[in-house]
């Protein structure tokens, strides 16, 4: 509703100025009470239904009888000129809790909850259940004290089919099942509110109101972040699915906060500062972020080492905050005297002693609630600048900085990321020298990480780019001039044809891009050498296969093997006298060695990798049958001289278009597929001359027989399950 429409609405005794909020089935306005000329808030219910009006007015009259400093009272209840119910109440300048952020102020959260629970304890003693505790119903007065509004209104609106949009996030499990709320339902909602204030998120969420309600019933209670871990036991009890396992009264729930903030109440209101969330205080209240959170965590240990609390009463302090306590009328409460310096100093000493012991045991940041970081930070929250606590944090920072260096050196970016966050946290509370040293180390790391990301992107090492990205974003990394980090991952995953790749412990490969619906793959840049094959035989003890020389029936009597093919070879010559079975066994061994998927190429893959050989003299393109081969029986010799009578060292002649060598000449190569008696090999060899087509040359042989002119190379599978290997540079 606009300001103009507000001015036109007739609310007897009030002039509506402007709307300030709406939800469920009511709208709240800033208004002027004509008789007293005072500013108030007026809530007008939207319904004109007779039954609804009667129920709202009954609830409002009941609430009007509640007189508590933490409950929003009602000035007047009436009806508008068109028959709708309204009620006026104090206008609170600081507005509702939903507009404030207490995530970094757990001490203020505890103070706020005490005031809300005080209001609920007062109402519950009078048999009144709120039924809809949520941020929109927690308001603040001019002194910053919390006030709870709308007792019973949210429940009534829901029953009439007009629930508040945010109500499902705060419903107790019994309400989610459709049962009426009880006092312990209100306490559950306070637990939800506490979780949200501490973390910035609701404990249970769903895609819609129904899913959220189901989550309250079925999902386990989530864990809090470590720096507010001391709240976990309190939250667990507050959000218990069964009401009997929750706090049994608002007073018990408030008393249990003493294990967190060190104050003991049991109906006693200690002298302390109010929550103070009104506007003038907001600019001042943002000081201690992690220190306050650390203090909360550290206070969890005081239930075991608690100094006595001085009060005006001679009665002993309450023994266990978890024990049910009887509610004490507010009128009988006596204020607690401020804690004397001596107990405070004792608590600080205990925290530092515990922190020193935990640090010596290497419990720096774990386990939650019992680690050195939380104890030191808790000590600093109570005694800012304490030299012993600062010295402890400096020592921790030095240790973690050293571990960060090691994590980066050992190529463990995820571990480095965790250590970076821990160092950042400690550095904000460390001494001047330690903080300066950390800043310098951090700047150097940012530059190193930036260079590493740029190098990985240039090398098309997508895995490394992805692994480094979280650390690079967190620093943030400092990249070399001209490098665009936004395109790093895309560049790393976009490989050019012929890009050299290599798995650890694997051969150098040439990348062959996808084409015409055929997937990409990487082919070994050169044929498998005698040295490569010797390493395989040594590792597997594979026996040599029978070997023959093509078109020479007498070779059966020569006992040829890959070690003795009948001519001299060096370790860098292609392995020959290797059967198809031997070649597939080698590929399987290589797959196991590298942890990746290697196999023989298909005929189509081999042809794709072989395309693009330059148009030159056959003897410049490869090792083929020419005048260098001294055979009087040969009538197919080429007239040129390639310089090699038999095999030549791999990588000596012109490469194909993707950079794969010896696709033209040297040895023919085994292909994948075929049958046991008919395995395919392709390509020219050192004994193939002018009558052979360079890329069309193809033959078949038995699986278990090797030949003096047939070798092999492998391909590396690249698909969604097998990403490309890291890029390398080399020759």
C-alpha cells in the first residue's frame, strides 16, 4: 500500500503516515496518535471475516495483559471504518531483528537470546504460547533491548490459511506435523533463531514451505562452524526432535547459556550492557569479529575450570546448567555484582595454559572446542593484547607458515588452501613482526601461484588449473602481465592438434582432436623402442615370441627374436619381432603403470594421425626400401638413399600433421581389432618400396607371430572418463 492509500485509510484516533512492513495477513504502519500527538505503530489486519476478527481480538486482549520489558505491549485495540481489526503499539526505531546482522557477534547473540527467553518465560508462566518466534517478531527499543511481538498471531494466521512466508523455517517438528504448539515449541524456534544468528543460515531448508517443514522433522541437526562450536551442545538440546529432550523451560534454556557466555542467571539479571542494536550503536558494534567467536569457543572449557562468581547472595552458585530449574518470579531477582579482576585473570591464565598444552600436542585447530587457536583467541577476548596469548599465536603462525611452504612444495594445493585460511585468522591477532612476515610470505605465494596457473594453462594442463583455482581465488593470485585468469581453464582444456602430452611414467604423445563425430585421442609420438620394450620385459618377464622375416621361408630356422632380429639395432630403434599379443600386453602393462587407458590404435585412428606428411622424396619422408638396402633379389627398390639398410632410430624423418614420427616407413605397425589368425598391421616399413601405397599399405598375420619389419605404437584414450594428460614441451 502506498503512502497516499495509507493516508486515506480511516483508523479511528490515528493518522497513518506510511506502511513499514507486511506479512501473513496484516500490514504495519507508522502512525500518529491524534489525542497525544505521539508516534506509534499501528497493525491493521487485512481480513474482514467475522470469525478471524473475533480470534485476533481475543489474542490481542490476552497479549495486552502481558507486562514485561521484553514484550511489545498494546496501546489500544479497535476496528477501522471498514470493519478490520487494528491495534496500536510503541513505535520502535531500531526495527526488527531480520534487518540486523549478528553473525560475527556471538556474545551479543547470547545477550539477545536471554532477553527473548525472559519474555517467553514471563508469558509461559501465564499460560500464553507465542507459536511463531522468528526474526520479524523480534523488535528493539531505543535502548537496544529486544522486545518480542505478536503472541499467538502467527499461529492464528496460519490456521486461517495465511501463514507468514518465512514461518516454515522456524516451525518445531510437532508444528510441522500439524499439531498445536506448546511452550517447548517456542523454545525450539528460539534454537532455530540462535542457529541462524550464529551462522547466517537456517538449520533446515527446503525448496518450498512443505519441504522445509519436512526437513525439521527428518533431517539431523547440522554442525556449527568450529569458531562457534561451543554452542553445539546448546543447539542440539534446543533443536531436539522430541519436545521431552529439549530444554523444559525458557529459564532453563537461558541458564544453559552460562556455559557459553560465563554468566549465571536462574532468574537473576546480571549487570551487563544491553544488546544495543539501535542505529547509533551499529557503527560501533563491528569491532571484534573472530575474537568474539573464539571467546565463545574457549568458554566451553570453563565448565571444567570455572572461577567462583561473586554475587550479593551468600548462597553457592548453581551447580549444573543442564539440570531443570524452577522459575523464579522476576520480582524476587537480585542483581549480580560485576566479576572482580582476580577471577577474570584466573580464567585468562587457565585458557593460556590450556592453549600452550594443546599447542605442544599439535592440537592447533582441532578438535573443535578443544584446540589451541580457540583457547588463545578466548584469552584475547577477555584480555586484549595479553602478551602470553599473542606469543602463543605467533608460535602457531610460524608453525603453520612452515607447513604451508611444505604443502606447496609437495604440490598439495588443497592442503595449502586450508593452511592459508588458518594463517589469515591467526595473523589478525598476532604480533606486529609475525603479522608482517606473514604478509610478505602471502604476497610471495600469490605471485608463485599466479605463475603456476599461467604455466598450467599454457601447457593445457586442465587438471592442475582446476586444482589450483580455489587457492588462486582465495589469495588472490598475482598473474603474469597479459595473462587473463578468466580464460585459464578454458585455454587449458582447449588443446591444439599436435599438442604434446604425457602422463607420469608414460610416453610422449601427440594430441589428435575430435573430427566428424570421431572422438579425440593422443597417439604415441614415436614407435615403441627396443629400450621401451626391454623395460616391459624386465618388469613382466614376458618370453620372446616366434619371429619371421616376410617372404623368407628359411627365417624359421634362424630363431629370430626381438633381441636378435637378424640385423643390428640400437636402443632407440623401433622394437621388431614383437607379436600382436606382445603389443597388446605392453599396452595393458603401460595402462597399469600410468593409471590411464592405453591400447593399440584402430585403423581409422592411425590414418587420422598419419595425415599431413609433407610431399617430398620418399627417402626424406621415411625409412623405406631403397639403394641403401643391399639385396640382389630386390626389384622394388626406390632409386634414392635414406641412409638406413634396416631400421633407423625413431623420430629421424618428417612427422605427420599432428607431429607423429615414422608414420611413413621404418616399420609397419600393429592395429587394434581383427581375429586371432588375422591381425592387421598398417604402413610402410624399411623393406617396402615403390610398389606400395604409403598410407594404403595393409597386411594381416597371426596374433602370436612377430616380424622383422613390424613394430607398434600405442594411443591414449581421451573421453569424459579419461581427461587429457598434462601438456609437455620437448623434442
